[in-house]
């Protein structure tokens, strides 16, 4: 069974995001350049620190979606970002 990894990332208290690393089925994850270097299959940056992730079928299609709880920089408030997925994570706002 091929699975993917979803990782929250935090560059600092103002910038965070989610990295998607798809399983290539050969012991590697992500997108490779053929020389041994790999990077995420997809990434979504957010204005804030990712504090929690949820994976579920939120919109009722066949693909699991991603929800991220984000703390906004400089405040004690936050928001929830939901990414409707269709095999790969879409760009924010799409």
C-alpha cells in the first residue's frame, strides 16, 4: 500500500505550512532530481504557525482533505485552513 506523509513545517512564528511527501513506491518520498536529492511533492505556506492538522473527507468526494489550525503572528487568534484535495494538494485559494 502506497501512503503519503503530511508534515507541518514552521520557519518562524510568522511563516508555517504543510509539506506533502508522496510515496514513490520505491523506498523514496517526494520529487527527485535523479541525483539523490528530494523535495516535497507539494507545499502550502501559511501566514502563521501550524498548530494542528486534520485529515478527513470533509467535502464528500473520494479524496481525503486537509485541515490545518494556524496561529496568526503577533496575536492570540488563529484560523482554520481547509484544502480540498483531489490526488494532490491544490494551491492555497483554489
